[in-house]
C-alpha cells in the first residue's frame, strides 16, 4: 500500500508542478 501512496503523491506533485 505504501507504493500506491507514493505513486499518488508523485502524480499530485507532477500536477502541482
């Protein structure tokens, strides 16, 4: 599940940046 959260965070970071 940790990997899933990391992927979600990466997606959000890409959207924010």
